[in-house]
C-alpha cells in the first residue's frame, strides 16, 4: 500500500431554495404534487423515517479508503451546527415521521459533550438512537452514552491483525477498538455491529477470520463494499470485493441462511445455518438497494442530503440562521426528499462522484 499524495478537498454547499413559492415545489417533476402533509415521501413512494446526523467532519484516524493521511481540510467551528440547531432539525424530523436516528461523522466522539446531545435527542422520543464510531474514544464514555439514551453502536474495524489495522487506519490501534467492543457489551448495547470495509488485496484474506469472529463473539460483522467516496478520489472498481463473492467464500466454509427482516435496511442479513452468529453484506455498489432507501442525511455543516451520492444538497443551517420558522424548515426537508433520484447510478457511464467525500457527508 503506497503512501497517498497530499490532497486538498473542496467543500461546496448549495444555498437553500428560500424565496421559491410553495406552488412551484408542489407541481415540479412528473406532473405530481409534492405532499405537504404526512410522512416524508419521495415521488417514488419511498417513506423516509431514518436520519443520519453527522456531528463533525473531523476524525482522529485516517483510513486509507476514506481520507488522505495529510492535507484534509475541515470545516471551521462556526460552520458546524450547534447542538441546539441539531436538536431543532431532529425534533422537526421527528414531527415528520422520522423515528430512527444515527450519529456519525467524521468521528462523532471527537465532538465534545456528545453525551449531552444524545440525552437531548433521546428526550425528543427517538427509540432507535445509534452511533457509528471508530471505537478509539468510546470505552470511557459508553456507559454514560447508554444512560443518556443511546440504543445501538456500530464500530468500524477493518482488520483483526494489529499491524494491518495500523496500515489501513493509519492511526489508533486494534487493542483499543477491541476493548471498546467489550465495553459496549458491558453497557448492554448489544448486539454490537462491526463494520468492515473489504479491499481487494489488502484485507480480503481476512473474510473468513471475520466470519469466525462473528461466530465466536455474537457480534454482527457487516462487510461493506468500498464506495467511490474516498476524499483522495482514487477509488476504482477493481479495489472492491463484491458482496456476492464474500457470501460465496463464507458459505463454502460455514453455510448461511438469509434472514428477512427489514426491507429498508442496507445490509442483507445472514445467519450461520448451525445457529452460531450472523453477518451482513452491504453491497452498495454491486447490488444497490436504492429502491427501498429510507434515509436522509444532515451534514455537520447543516446540509440536508437525500443520498450519499447526491450532487445536490440544501442548507437547512442557513435557513435557520436567517430566522426561518419551522414551517419553512419542514418544507426544505420535504423538498430534499421529493428531489431524490430513483438510484445512485454508480454503475452508469456518466456517474459523477459527489463533491463531498464520505467523512464530509457522514457515513
Ligand atoms: N468514523 C466513524 C467510523 O469510521 O465508524 C464514523 C464515520 S465513517 C465515515 C462511517 C462508515 O463509513 C465506517 O464504517 C467506514 O468504514 C465507512 N466508510 C468510510 N469510507 C468508505 C468508503 N469509501 N467506502 C465504504 N465505506 C466507507
Ligand atoms: Fe475517520 Fe471513520 Fe473515515 Fe476512518 S472511516 S477516516 S475513522 S471518518
């Protein structure tokens, strides 16, 4: 694995559509009217009840598939949403039918006082309040997070071999991440999910090790395909290992059975046929699940995005800072959902990478 060159990553947030009249929003596209009541529904009938909130674009690690080792630029503090602003958007989203909330980043735990934000979001009523973290700062605060209302945790871990972990994540260490997994379970935030990005020729020889880890620990290991969202912009399809191949390699050793539960979940879930453990496959590139997508995203600088791969986003932060009322903010959320495209089109020849990378959007 060669060292990447320093890169500067441009940030662009589109302005919000203030000033557009409601009539023009309700009559745009396919001749259909955008709904101004009920749940957040797009023009393809997908109901959006899941909000991903990025609390920061900063991170204490530099994973090779996510960020360059040096040269990453971050938002100035004044650009970030305050906790009051985050809670305001979340409360509004709740009133529009959103019931599932995930905190992410960057690394969410590098943002100070996250426990207090979790407590405030839990008080809104979100029964499903989860976090995706790299696990480096988690153990000392996991109990407080659970007491504040956090219900689930996903920890990212791309290798079970200490030296390789260091090569992929560049900072941090495997022992601390494994200790965080134990702490999550002691805090009764089970079952813990472990996210693994499998890269061809880098860690694909650990697929069976991770399957074995899932069988031995009861942790749900989710294999994620490498997506064209690295800040370096060096993604190419040859680096990803398709979910289908991962399935075949694991099931040849330990037969798997599909678990059909929630059709909107991105992971295809499988249990081992002998009853020992579960894995998930997130095949975002090779087998997109856009048709059942129920997700909306709020970036750390207050942009609403309807898709990880979208080239369009609306700044709810600017609207709030201009003194907009909740009705105006709700309209922006509805519009963002209404504008969602049927799919991300990664596999189309004219696919255009979004200007923002994964850590800037919130994975
Ligand atoms: N820093 C936290 C972490 O790593 O868990 C949360 C944010 S991170 C952006 C969320 C998830 O996105 C992680 O599981 C990470 O492995 C994954 N990820 C980051 N870049 C990716 C890429 N280019 N393709 C696929 N997954 C990626
Ligand atoms: Fe940081 Fe998460 Fe990106 Fe790794 S994947 S660099 S931990 S934001």
